[in-house]
C-alpha cells in the first residue's frame, strides 16, 4: 500500500513525492493501485487526470512544476510498460470523450514508441485498433474533448486508413478527415519499424499458430499489409501471405473476437462487424 492515502492526499502532497528520489516509487504505486481499483469497479472517470503526470514525464515535460530527471522519466516509462494493459482496459470502459481522451492519447503515442520493449506488442496493437475503431463507430458518444479527432488522427498514424473508410461514416468523423492534410495522415515511423519485425518473424517462424497475433495486427493495416504481401511475393514467387493467412484465418478471427469481447460487452455489435471485415480482408483477387 502506498504512503499516499487518497486523491486529496495525492493532490496536496504528490509534488513532494515526485521531487524526492526516495519517495518517488510511492507515487507510482499509488497511481497503479488507484487505476487497478477503478478497473475492478469498471469505472474510468478520472483516470486521465491521474495519468496526466505520467504523460508529462514521458514527454519530458514538467509535472507538479518539477522538471523530470533521468530517474523520474525512467520510472514513468516503466510504469507505462507495466500498466499498458490496464490503460487499454480503462479506455474501453470510458463512457464519453472526456473519460477516454487522455487514455487513447497514451495508447496512440506510446504503444508504438515502446513497441520493441513490449512482449505482446501485436495483441496490444490489436486492442488499440479496436478501441480506436470503437471511438469513431460511436462518435456521438465520444464527441467531447477532442476524443474523436484523436482517434481519427491515431488511425492514420497507425496505418488504419481502411478502418476509417469502413467505420468512419459519422459526419463528425467525415468532417475531421476532410480537415487533415497529408502530413497529419503520415504513418508513425515506429509502425513502419514494426513491419520489419513482422517480416523477420514470418521468415523465421514456421509455426502458423504462433503467428496468429501477428496476422491479426497486420490485417488491420493498409500500407503495411501491402508492403509485407508484396515483399513475400517477390521473395517466394507466390502469394505466400495469402496462403498463410487462409490456413488459419478462422483462428485469427476467433482470436480477435475474443480480444474484443474481453475489452467490450461480448454482445457489442461492432465485434461482429470486425469479424466480417477480417473475413474479407485478404482477397487473392485483389490487385497487388
């Protein structure tokens, strides 16, 4: 249990804990315990406020008027990597844009940034895509606080243009898309780096079962999927990605469905629509 008692105590004494190297771990313990309790209670209200100091530290900005040193930033990085699943869960629990905004900001920016250090990166990316899709799909529910705009920008940055085309029908989403320039639609370089890892694992791993999450991630992308498919076509002289995915496509869809059901209500109609999207995602007749 942390030496900080509650939210009021955190607001009054948090700066002392962040400033003192001997007490810093206590404030991260308090934040972790608080967020876990919120997730257990299925409530996300206030989570973004608690996480704002973590965002500031990860971006090397002052928090509680304290300029982060190397040690403080390292604690923030470790906190994020340790609690990324918790942040995803709280984001899924968020009922409106104000509750979800800071959470999806962290998801969009920091999951790719720490991709090389996150063991389950493909599953984390899948969960991130599902939350971003859900945000634009339910745009009216998440319109406050710039949350929908963040989701639209995030999908472009995550190479999810086809996801926007499929589920971005709400007028708010359409308007946001029309206002973004090419620079704002540019894919995050960390996503592009992840594709090198994808290719390496496909070449090295002959166990298709172990590639399920990798394929699940890849099917949510647009340019990345095409890049991998063309590279494999060139090297193997046949559409090897199509063949690999077709062999285990049902298992990939079932896996993504299970992940979505854990995040959201199992009866959420969006999850069934995503099943259909993945079913038709890789078409052998599609021009390469």
